[in-house]
């Protein structure tokens, strides 16, 4: 390697600034994030973001926050200039999103920046324009801001408009890494959504090329979570609060959009003290709670809000502050996991949402013939456990929330061959037969993981099924076939390129059997190197579970009374009876008072 004899020299300010800016400003979305955070710190209740050309030619943010004093405008773009922190001790009680004084100088270093701002007690707005900034370090050369008329860009007597033009036009290395305008817009949108989620009390509007991409009015937290995470689909939202503020210094609020399951984790949000963050540990805690309840490879739409004493968290780990460090991370991990588990266990109590009722109302649905079921009387009273051999009187086991719900309920018929109806007190309870059956099969398959092969029930096929595979995979099939046997399949190698299935697990059902077995074999082959797994059980389970739902009872299947009874009883035994493995509700409740409303019995 050639050694250079070049002398050490301090970089000229404009070069140093542009290099430093890269830490904070990576792409248009980072500009938008920093500027929105400033608007939020300034107390804005309305923020409008406009993009042109994916943010390459223009990023404009208008807010109705407190504004910047004319005298402070030039200081605001100096490095390490901030109004949010004065001493090192303040770092322990930061309540603002910014505090490093880096965003505006970083943006100014890589773009043409204009700031127009007005405070409530000044008569005029003042504007600082791009060409007046350079070189950044020499404050003296910055021309004083000019008074301008305060256009009524927002309905307020104070506020700020920041325009960023020609982003990275002076930094070709950065410009090269910009993606298409559409891709940059979607990064921006993602950030606006995350910040909007963390600040439901503020309205957000995002425009790109004259199109409105987002328009969120000020809302409650759960409404905002729903608007941002639901992708426009109507679904119930469940929430739970764990208050450990006095004992352990934190409070958690968790929200889950029941009914949405996605093949990615982009709808998982975390907010810590009003800051949208991404923490791997917290994400694991969220997901581990859903592991028993959603299909493998499917992720929930859920939001976690943490309020924590500022002394228990270090925000200053990363320049853009998207990563944080917790002092007692294990505590938070367990509390998060517990909060979601409680939410999943706690049943569909709050599933009685307007949307469910609304749909019912729109379809005016109760036909007379459905209301006189001829089913034999079903007894839903729950018996106390059998007395033990010993002489002690058994303590009655508490009913599960689901058993509680259905105790003293009365079967009231079936609707559309899809919903099983129960009447209880002043409520109508509906079970979705397809969703319930999916849940039951899913848990039965899962329970196989812990069973010994000899207790597994298998269903012998009258005509064995042959499934072909590419001959070059023979050795893999041979070495993995016992995993299938461990789960209740009877399968053997039939030739160099085929497996013969003689029996299948009893939950599997025989509907569309051949393609499902084919896909099972494909999945078995697609498993990564088995030597990497200590146990392949769960990997094979995933292959099995994703096929299980195909065999479930469908909506529209006419069930016999004894099938209904058995479905109902098996649902009672489920660990997570309230939702199907795709996250949709299995049970929905409608109050009698709703019926009275529909029939104008009560005003
Ligand atoms: P920081 O947010 O870390 O303080 P910035 O460089 O982002 O640093 O902003 C510098 C200062 O400019 C802020 O401390 C704040 O006083 C002021 N400022 C920036 N944007 C706004 C805004 N939209 N409204 C009011 N004040 C603002
Ligand atoms: Mg800032």
C-alpha cells in the first residue's frame, strides 16, 4: 500500500458541514422528520407537508406553532443552536423531540433553505433566505432577516413555513442514492405516519404533486392508531393500559387492530414519550405475545405507547434519535408482553364496536324463520370440576372470560349458514363459524408439538395420495420425512421422486387434499438446513399451520346441531378463542339497546 505524505489540515467549513449533515439528513424523509419534530416542539396543532418531485425539488412544511423570534432566525441555523436545552443536566428531563441543534444547519448545508416565521407578539413575519446563509460558520455574514407579509398560509396569527429546495444538489454522492420520486414519497409518508401516530392531538396533511396523500384531523389516540394502521379497512380496535408509573416509573398503553394480519412488520408502531422509535427488544416483546395467537409469518397491526420517566431512558444514542436505550429494558420487555397477552386473553368485550353494529344496521338482517331454532336444548351451564379422591372439597375453578360470557346463554339459531347466534341477557352474541373452526384447528395442530406420536390421532386415507418432488431432492426428503411422522402423517418414500401419504393428522380434513400435501412437501424442502435447528418441530408446524385453514368449515356451510355444539365446546377449550389465526374476531356482541334504536323503540 502506498503511504501518503499529505499534511493534516482542518476541513473548510462548507466541506465539514456537508459531511456532518449526512448523519442527520439522509434523504427527503429525514428532512421531513426533523422539520415536523420542530413544528411539534413549537406546539403546532396543524402541520402541512408539501412535496414536489419526491422532495428533490421542494419540501415545504407549514405549521401553526409558536414561531421563531426575528432576532433568533439567524441563530437557528447555527450548529448546536437550540432553544430546548441549556445545560447538560437538562438532558435528563427532555420533553421536546429535538435538543441537539443540528437539524436546521444540516439541512441548510445540503440545500437551499428558506425560513419564514411569525410569533404572536410581532406585527410582521420575517424571512431568512437561502443565499444569505453561506458560509455557515461566519455568523456576521448572514444578512438580517427581512420583514415580509404573513401570507394566510395557515389560519393562525403565528407559525412557520420552511421551504427546502434543491436538496443534495451540491452533494452529488448523496444525490446518487436518491430513489425514484414515488419511493422517496413513500419513505416520507412512512415518517409522517409514525409522527402522526405519536401525536394524535395534531392534524397532519401530506400533499405530493397536488394530491392529498394523508389528511388526519386531531383525534384521540386510539382513533389515530386506527386511521394510521388500518389501511382503510374497518376493524375493531382493542386497547389495554398497564400503569406502573408509581412503582416502576412507566406506563404502557397497547392497541391492537383485531382482524388485520400482515406478512410484514411495518404496521407495528412504538412511541416512547411522544417519540416514534424502533426498538428491536420492544418489537420482540410485542410479537412474542402474538406468537400463540396468529399464524406463523403473519404479523399484527399494533401500537405500543410508553410513558417513562426521562431518567430511565437515554434518547441521545443516535443522531436521528430513532434508537433509544432503556435503563430497565427487561422490565419493559415483560410488561409489554404481559400487556398484549392480557389484551388477547381479555376477550372481545370491547369488540362491540360501532362498525360491527353499523354493518348489521345496513343489512337489516334478522329474518323471521331464523328466530325459531328447532335445535335440541343445549346445556351451556358449566360444571364444577370432579371432586378429587381425597376428602377435601374441591374449590370451583374460576370460569374463563369466554365461559363466563356463554354461561346461561341460549342458542338462538344460525344466520346465513355462517353466524351462530346466542342470546344472553340483553345481548346477542354471534360466533363466526369459519373463524372459530380455524382457531380450533390451529390450536389442535399447535398442541401436537408437545404430544407423543402415539397419542396423535391420525386419519387413514382410503386411497393413499402420491406427491411428486424433483428427483435431486431425494436425500432431503429422506432425511426430513420423519418430521411429518412426528406430527401425525404416515408417509413413506415411494420412489426416487415421490412420497406416499397413507394417513394425515385428524385436524387436517380432506378438502383439496392433494394440492395441500404438495405444498406441504414444498415447504418441507424449503426449510433451511435442518442442522441449524435444534428442533424442527416449530418449522414443520409453520408448514402445517399455514395449510390447516384451508380445511376449515367455510362460511355458508350448513352445520348440523351437533356440529354446532361441538364447535362451541372446542372453542371453549382454546387458549385464544377470541380471534382466528389471521387475527379476525371469532365473536361479536350486539346490545339489545341497539335493536331498540333500529326499531325506534327508544328515542
Ligand atoms: P433542535 O430542534 O434540536 O433545537 P433545530 O436545528 O432543529 O434544533 O432547530 C433549532 C431551533 O430553531 C429550535 O431549537 C427552535 O427554537 C427553532 N425552530 C426550528 N423550527 C421551528 C419551528 N417550526 N417553529 C418554531 N421554532 C422552530
Ligand atoms: Mg429539531
